[in-house]
């Protein structure tokens, strides 16, 4: 589903990603792990075209991202939802309207929008919060609304960029359980960027460990935690 070969990216003369090689299978929860500055969020943003890259290959659904024209990239992004660390909700819109936003952008009719938004509110357990504004919601509730918005267009892939790092441990656990249920029930491939080792222990199938813009380890969660590297321990 996602195939990355010899990927490299630089800002000016500073190399951010160095010879990245990995693949992500359909239907799995895949983690990109590392300390701050390791390059993991940059790699994630390359997957949906938010960042360009200079060398190597990054294919999603068999399409080379850097070769896509603007319209082709926009079409591809319908199949790739994204959730962020600080939610990125619009403060002036209520929960219903935040979730409905992608559907309005793509021109869905009002009946379809209403049905889809309430379906997603049911999925995330916040049907009673449809008219609440972000400043009336807890951090966990905001992230659930952000997840629902990312699912609005029924993507095949969900990208999560440090989506639990601003949350307390109990809320983090609840959000990870929700993502696991979405993966299990909807069959959506999920890519988690995180620096929290406990988050991937309980949720991911496989992971890559990044340090200094390179992948230093990759494998199943069992393999990585059975023989942890210095980076994982530190």
C-alpha cells in the first residue's frame, strides 16, 4: 500500500531524511517512532504530499507521490486522512461543522453530510456534542472530533502525527483504543508517529525506529521490544 525506497529529503544542505526504506501493508497499524527531531513527522508528511522529497521513491497505492500533478494529489488525499497533535479544529465552528468541512469542500449534498456526520459522531461516542464548540470540549473530545473529521471522506489510510502527546495517560489510552477499533472495524490502515513507546506497545503491529533522519531498526513490535536498541531505551 505504501512503499518507500531510498528516500531522501533536504532543507538547503541539511539532510532531514536519509536513505529511508520501508513498506506499510494494507490494514495494519504501523508506527514511526523516535525522539524529537528524528525526522518522523517529515516522513509522515511526505506520504500525503505535504512535504516534497529530492531522492528515492515513495509510492502510495502504486503512485509515485512526487510525480503527481496538483489535481492528482488532491484526489489521492481523499483517501488519506490526517490527525494532528493539537487537533486543528476551527474554533468558530461547532463539532458538527468541523466534521462536515471535508464533505462540504468536496460538494456533498446536505442530506449526505448530515447522515455521515451523525454516523461518525456515533462511532466516536460524542453524538450529544454535535453543537458544542472546541472551547467547550476536553482535549480527548477535541481529538475524537478531529478523528471523525479525518474519517469523513472514508479514507483508506489514516495518518496520526503525535495525536496523543498533548493528552493525559488515561485519555491517550482511550484514543488508542478508538484507533484500534477503527482499524479493526473499518479496515483502515493507520500510520502512527509517536515518541511514546507505551503507545506502540499496545496498538501497533509493526514499527520503524528513527534517529537522526535514518531508520535504525524496524520489525514487529515483539521484535523491537525483545531486543531494544540504545535509542529505544534512551
